[in-house]
């Protein structure tokens, strides 16, 4: 950073000293005093660039694979007896998908993955329209809010819930 502060005034000084026309603005010393703060030195130390900066830092190592020696004499290949080839039935592969279970809650179809986590992309938001909800196994306030189209804080306020929202199976929550 200090080098850039020194570099610009030195360039300005050099350009003003090399011009053939006399300057009306003053001498080079005036330009230097205006462009350079008083606390900064006007001398620039020249230093050699470290030799490590002149060489590349990364040189990829390419390895050629070992090639087997090429035989100089042709090798004898015995002719195989003809074999009757019978077609083999190709196995059919089914796409390996995670097992998902679907549960009907009111008007909603709740799709859950193998960990019983709701798959929100496959659930219609706001599909539950009843005024109360009975908590089932693995249900969360977030799922209930998503199904009812409400905000989690609204459901928490209606049911006097505090964070962390701990629900019990069979608990009835008001939604309206």
C-alpha cells in the first residue's frame, strides 16, 4: 500500500521534469510537496525481485504409462472351435428411488421420505382447511403451518406454544 502512495508522486515528478514547456504551476518541488504528505518519505528504495517470484510455482508432472514390449515374432493364435451362441435375456433395471410413504391428512396427501421427513415439494401448501388439527407421529409445527397455509408464529400464538415447539401425539391444535 505504501509503495503505491510513493509510486504515483514519483511518476508525477518524472513526467513534470521531462516536459519541454515551462510549467506555470511551479517547480517540481512544489508538485512534490502538494502530492506527497509531509509524513511520507520522498526517496524510493530499489530492491531486487526475489528469485522465487521469477519461477513458476506449479509444474505439472506428466507420467507416461508403461507400454508392454512389442513382440518381434508373430505369436501363434489357435483357431477356436465355433460355439453356438444362444441369446441371453437382458435383466431389467428399475430406478432405485427412495421409498416414500403417503399419508392422507384431511384433504392433504403428505408424502414422507424413508426418514419420515415430509417432502414439501410434493405436498400442496394450504390444503388443510379444518379449524383444528390432531398431531400425529412425526408431525411438526412447521408441517402443520405448511398444510394449513398459516405462519408458524400464528399457530404458536393460537395454542400458547413457545420455542422449541414440543408437540405430543394426539394433541389438538387450533388453526382458526
